[in-house]
C-alpha cells in the first residue's frame, strides 16, 4: 500500500456523508488507515428514515456483491447482529474480531481487532430498520507495515523565534496505544501538546513541538517516531532550514600596535542563511559608526595614536536582518607618562592601613614600579600600589614613584607627603602578682605606656569581663582558671593602642589528648609506612612525656608511634598518654585497621582427600584478607580456569576424571592471592570394579571359544585324526592359538594394573582374588587347547 502524503491524508480524512432518497443518513470517515496486527476503529453515525424508528439489525460485509436473484447483498459476513439480540438503547456486542460499539438510535461505531493486510478494500455496512434497508460503503487501507507519520513545518524558520512543528498519523484505535516522540539530531525533545482525535470527521494522532531554534540548528535532522510501548513502529525525518543573520568575526593583524604604526582589521563572514544581500560591511568603534570606512571588508589604520584605541565591531546584512561581530579591543602601545602619587587616607593615623598608588598611564600597563621615600628607594616595593598595613612615625615623609613597561621608563611629575599621627607608645601589660600562678589564685595586672599624643584618656582590657578594674589601668582577676586566656590592655587617646597579650601561665595537667594519623592520608594498607602522633591541646608546665599502649599493654614511650612497614598483626586499639608534673591524661581508644591483599590461601577438601566416585566433594578456598575476598577463581592441575567464582566448589556426582590437583585464587580490592595445589583422589566403586573384571573375563572367554570352534572346523575339513605325530600344519595352528590365549590373559593383567592405579586401594584383596581366578582359567584353557591339538 502506498502511504498517503499529508495533504492527501487531509483530503481522505474528510467525512463521508451520504443521504439517500429513502431518508437514510450515514456519516463516517471516507477512508481509514491501519497496518497488520493493529486494530481499526470506525466512528459512525446514522439516521433512520422514519421518525422514532429503531435499528433492527446491522451486518458488516467484506468483498460483497448484490445478488439480482435474491435482491440482496451476499459476501463474507464479519458481523451480524439482529433485533433479537438488541435489548437496550446502548449495547456492546462482539463477534470474532468485530465489536459493535453503537446503539439503536444514531451510533454505528465498529472496531476490528486485530486488523490484517488482506482486510484492505471495501466493507459494506448493512443497516435494517423495519422495511427500510441501507448498504453503506466503507474503505479500509491496511498496510503490511506501519506507515510513516507526516511532519508539517512552518513556511519559514528563523533563529531565536518560537516555531511550532506538527507530527501527525492518520490512525488511532482504543486498545492499541501509540505515541509520537521528537528528537533533534538524536537528542529527544519534549512536545508541548499531544492529542488523539477520533470522530466521524477525522481519525488521527497528533503532536506539536514548540521551540526556539538556534542558528546552529540549521541543517540538523528533526525526527518524529511512532512508538508502541517500547517499540519504534515508523519514523520520518526532515532537515531544518533555519534562517539567521550573518555570523561575523574580526581578525586583527597585528593584535597589538605601537603608537605611530599601522594596523589592519578584517571582517570575515563565517556563516549566513540566506547569503548576504550585499557585500557591504559597516565598521563601528565604541558603538559609533565610522563613515570613512563604509563598505570595506578591511579596516586599515595608519599612524595609530592613543585616541584610536577602543573596541571595534563590523556589521553586515542579509534578508533576515543585520549581523554583528563580537567587539575586538585594539591596544595601542606607548611608554608610561609622568607619574603622580595618591595617598589614601591622608593624613594617616599610626596603625592604620595606608595605600599609596602610582598614577602613570601606559600601554601595556607598567610591569615594574620603583618607589622612593624621602629620596631613598624603598626596598621590595615594585608594584603599582604600596601597602603599609600598620603605618608608624618613621613612615612619614615624601613619596614618589617611577613606572616602567617594555617600551620604556616614565618620569616623576610630583611628590606626595605622608603625615602620620600616633597613639600611645610601648603599651605593656605587667603582672604584679607572685608567680607561678596556680589554678584558683588571685591575679593583679597593670597597664603601662611610654608616651602618647594626645594624652591617654581611658584604658580597655581584653578579653572583656576578664576581671574588675580597681583603679584606671589596674585589673584584678579573683580566681584564675586553667584555660585563662592571655590578657592585654589598651591605652586610648583619640584611638586605642593595645599591648601584647600576657599569658598568666596557669599550671594544669595535659588536656584534650588525642591520636592523629600523620601518614598515610587515606586507608592503611599492609606494607605502608604509618606514623601516628600523640597530640594534646595544652599543658603547663610544658615539659611532658608520652606513652603508647596497644590493647591495654604498654608499647613504647615517645610522641610518635612509627611503623616502617605495617602488617596485619599490628591492628588493634591504641591509646596514648601525656604526663607532666601535674598529672597524666589518656586519649580515647583509636582503632588501627590494616587493609591487606588475600594471603595464606589453602584449599580444604570435604569429606577428605580420597573420595569414592558417585559421592559428593566440597572444595573450600580459605583465606585471610581485609577487606574480605569478593571473588574466587578455581584452577585444575593444568592451570585451566574452571569458570567458577564461589568460595566453595562442589563436585557432585564425582567421577574418576575429577582426580587431580586443585588450587584457588582470591581477589579483593587490594590484590590477589594464590593457594598451593591440593590433590583430590577419586577411586572406583565396587560396582565399577566388578563391571571392568566381568568385561575382561568375557573377552578372554570369547577368544577361547572362537579358538576351539576354529579347531573343530579345521578337523572336520581334514577328516579323521591319525595317531601319528602332528603335522606341520597342526604345529602352525598351535603356534597361532597360543598367542591368542596368552594375549587374553595379558589383557586381564593390564586391567588389574589400571584399576589399582586409579586408586581402588581398599578393594585390592577382592581385585586380586578375581584376577587370580581369571588367570587360572586362562591357563587351563590354554592347556586344554594344547591337549586337543
């Protein structure tokens, strides 16, 4: 079947409405589409000729004809429903593949499930109401495979403008769900709306995709796929034709130009759809149009000056609009101009942060600066900004600078003076109490200074609330604690000047003892170098000793516990103790876990190394590893992988062929370990031994019988036997028979030896008895044959 184009689908989807002269009116889609294995739903409405009449019966024909003899239609009946089966106004009736979903008054909707390709063609819907009859023609178009959807594109697609694309399929059937999915160059995109329509006018499934295309989407493939559950039934692909403005780029040669030299800029058109309407290119500098450079693809600037530096841009147009390039900055190079110094703040207060800036225009920017203080070069100052984080009196004076770039060195235009005001000098905090200080003692501190301009007006203490001020500049702490912070004071005029903090040095035992892992930084693996440190927050006096314990037992003395090559045996719970003259403090237990690859692998065999055939044997791979082994590999005596990854290898039922050496290999995240081989011996069962012996005896007996029969046949052919000595021919026969008899006996001995080698040690007495009897019979048979000869 040919798949209709979108415009043809719209024509065929129009409603087929028929009104006869007899008054019948039937509405349904003119043609319905489906494919093999799907279903088809025929929306249908009717109106009977006589008012208040009801539908008596409905028939659906396939490949029907009109019989002039019977004056009625004949053909294959797909559905037949008479008035006798119609009892309600709304009813649901199904026959074989056809389901009637209508009613007696105005609905003649049908469903065929499943639909087949050979159903294509004309159907006849026979409607009967009393004496009024009507035959309605319905056309089915069923393809062998699902047909492609159609994609409707707008007349024009432009970049950054929202557009809507429609994907449709003239098919829908309740119970056979389909969905339409969009993808752009293989990446799935979500539709905005999706709808299913089934009416007497149209039967279709539709999906609309609304998006904002980019200019880079031009030429990309937009695909619409028809999905049924997880299966793609069909698809259609279109190429996007995205219209966009010209995409421009400026190239500069050279990128940097010295003052007085020339520079050329070229405007390149990287892409445009449609092509440029004209080759005119417009140039702009800092957003302003350059009239003198109009319509030129190249912009050449001669004798470049500082004023020509700035941002340049080119623009070009096509039928869509105007495109513009990114701005390109033109750099004009020149040496530094005469410098000035700016000071912030000025005047400066002692202790403030002061910033001095060397102002000198240059291109490229000055890379090196030289600073001068009162005519002398400031060592280590080579940047544009000179930072004085804590200004003091000796910083006061006149400052100047010289700027330098790769084109040359500038000049000094003027100097700037730094004026410094200062706060009280040499402020100190003095402990007046008797030392050393123990926890709980009373402490008195005095705040002193050398000079101040202006005079000190107040004192401050830090931290606040450390004690009570007895007189200005004198602080008393009633009870000193072990964690008393350092105390400092400030003498203040217009600004406060702080002393260095003074520690009370309160004596106390070590505190907050803990174990730190110095190395390694991550997990500890066997063989690594491991270093543990015993740490504590504070102790006074500071003279301390360190001790280490493992699982409660003393290990060593010292702050560090060093393992040059740690082993699994070093795992355990460790504590460290810190001791001074006041007391001893212990850390919490620290668990040391050593990770190591599988080791000490061995194969154990249950129930034992020697097992009878037919029984069960379990081989277990035992190992020592941390983290535990997560994968096992088994090998036979020939080092062949048995393709089994469990810890236990079960052999059931055992066969003699299982005899041999086995070994296993364990793997965890750190490595691999191998076991030595372990030998499993499988010996024959008494039943197997008996069968083997019986087979040998049978073979021996058959040889003997054949030999005897051969002798008898020979004598019958030669006649009566005379009493004279055997003829040469008889001797030849004897020589032929004797090796056969001995060969049979030798076979019994070989069988006996093979069975013993296979491991049937505990049945050796029975085997020897059986073999002895067999050999005796063979020997007697040989003597009997000789006598008969």
